[in-house]
């Protein structure tokens, strides 16, 4: 227990330097392009389009199969939005209003929700899904949008909600929306 406290204390003290070190050590036009693309791949619009494509590709059962993903995405967004409003943490680049707070990372939570849910649904894609989600998290540090604890918290939120939504997916599918 004492070692966990020491680890968390050191992490909290050093976390303020990590995004800048990642950015400064990797900075190049190629890195800017890659990390910007990774970050944008977890934007709300891209993920909504992905869920719509998933529903279409699943055929006649597509809407039912997409319901848990939509429910989980909504729950993830609600959780992140609530925590952002409560914490009101400034980003590494400063600024940001209460709803644009740094803590937790919405991009990381969304990416890890998708990675967790779909890796359970399609286990053979587990590694690429989590490589992508990890890349999204690192991109948020590289782009100086988040502190490491923001990304860790967002990742945990996404993993927990993804696992629970997958666990209850059949019950969610049974819910009649109209």
C-alpha cells in the first residue's frame, strides 16, 4: 500500500512534464500528421459514422446489433461530460471552459470503449483495436491536449463501460425503442 502511494505521488509530481517530453522528443511533420489523424479517428463524428457503417454491414439485424454500441457510447459521453464539468481541469496548453475540461480524456474513453466492446465481440481484432486505442491516448498527450492521468482515467472509463455493455448487450438489444 505504501509503495502504491509513493508511485502515485511520484506520478502526480512528474505528470506535468510528460506531455511536453513526448511532444518535444517526437515532434516532426510526420508525427504531427500521424498523431493528428489518430486523434481525429476518435472524434464523435467519425465514431458515429463508424457505428452507422457497422449497422449497415450487419444487414437486417444491424440496428439491433448497433444498439449496445450506441448505448455504451452515450453512457461513456455522459460519464466524461459529467466528470469534465465537476473537475474543470486546465489543459496542458491552458484554457478550456468547464465542458472542455482536460479531465478525463473523452477521446481516450471513446477509443477504449470501442476497443473493449469490439474486441469482446470479435476477439481476433483485439490487438489492432487496442493498438489503435493506445495510439489515440498517446496522440492526446503528443498534441498537448491532456495530462497522463486524464488519458489513464478516460481509458479506464472506456474499458469498464465497454466490458459492462458487452456483458449486458443481449438485454440492451431486447429493448424496444418504438
